[in-house]
């Protein structure tokens, strides 16, 4: 099936239930009803849905245009993207044109090779200062990728904990917040690995910044993990997981198996006031445009009682 046909079929299936805005996985009793609970969190959006990665930094404009246009409250991207655009003289006019506040920056770090630690600390500090320069307040610390089929977590656990403690200390010394962002295909993927690390690190500096879709894809009950570490949850990638071919298995909010409402209810009442940003991975043969996915997710969040700038 080609991309256009897949997209048409997908949108047609959505349209069948558009009157009630129901999605697979949404509680039918909730469909069409607006939550009466007062919502205080202001939800942003990351930029990778538009393919914004280092070396494809020019796509940041498309991301900010849609994020700003749909009224999301903030954005997250890679600090390398900001740095590259700044060097080209393109960043300042872009941020002026689409005045969405920068919330956070995503930094992948090597956690298992102690010989790289000194250079990695220097890199984390340099990239964190870029985030800080553009008034971001949070550094998302992500693990390095590994070959999961041959990877042994226990053999690397001590190095992982030591590295995270060093990186988090460097970030917080700058006055920024930071948290661990577990991720599939990396040195911290599973529920047990996440618990082992979070129970061992210095949580005075390193908090928890989960990707709930990644947790679900990695075999965990994302809502339970959030509940177990709720006092440490200060940042989150809000992502749903369906397990289909598009978007690396992820989907717009409300269409998958992640208990999005339950997770948001916990975050609303947990006292941490975490920064929360929607995310949907880019992929080949996408059945919707990035803007359409943002609009579907926004509509779902509005049904939960969330408001947007416009």
C-alpha cells in the first residue's frame, strides 16, 4: 500500500467516528464528554514528529509553525538543532516568528564507557548552556543505544549510575533541572532496568523524565511506573502506543494502549507540576501529516479538559 492510500484509508476510518471523537482504546463512556476536572498543566509538543533531528535542523520551522498554530504551550528539541541554526543566523528570526517558549532539550549520553566520561561531562555542560541560553529550563538525559540482543545490564549498571550522577550534577550546577529518560533500544529500556537505576541514582539531582510510550513498548505498564515514581516525575514525553507499522508503533493520544488519562490525572495531583510534552515519532509511510497528528492529539486533550493558547 502506498503512502497516499494508507493515509486516505486511515483518515476515512477516523472520520467514521468523528462525531463523538472516539478512538480505539478510548473508554466509550468518556467519548464526547468534556472532563469537568480543572486542569492546570500546560502541555507542549516535541519536534521530532516533524523529523527535526540534528542534521535535519531546517525542519524546525515546520515544527514551530504547527506547534504555535495549534496553541501548544512549549516545545522541546535537540540543543544541537538550536546551535546549528544559530550559527547560520536563522534561529533568532525563527523564534521571533513563532514565539513558542523552549521548555527543554534532549541530550543522548554515553552511560557505559567510563573512558568517555570526562568528554561527555564537558559535552553535557556545553549543550545544557545552549538550552539555558534560549530560556529552556530542563535537560532530558537519555541513554546511549546498545545492541539489546547481546547487552548485559547488570555488567554495566555501576557505570550507568555513576555516569548519570555525574551528568545530573553538572546540569543542576548550572541551575537547570534534569531527569532520566529511559528509551527502547538503549542501555535503559525495560521496567526492571528503569527501577534499578532510579532506585540507585542520587535523586537530589536526577529526577525521572519518562517517555510513557517507550515504557509501554518496552513491556511495562506505563501508568504503574509513573505511579511508583510519581514524586520524582518532573518531565514527561506523553506518547501513546498501538504496535502498528506507522510511527514506530506509536500513535496520536487516545488511540493506543497507554492509560493517558490516568497518567495525566496522577501528574495533575502529584504536586510536582511536571513539564509535559506530546511526542510522536516520525516514520516512513505515515498515514497522517504531522499537523494532523497534532490536531488529533489536541482534540483528545481538550476532551480531558486541557486548554491551549488559541
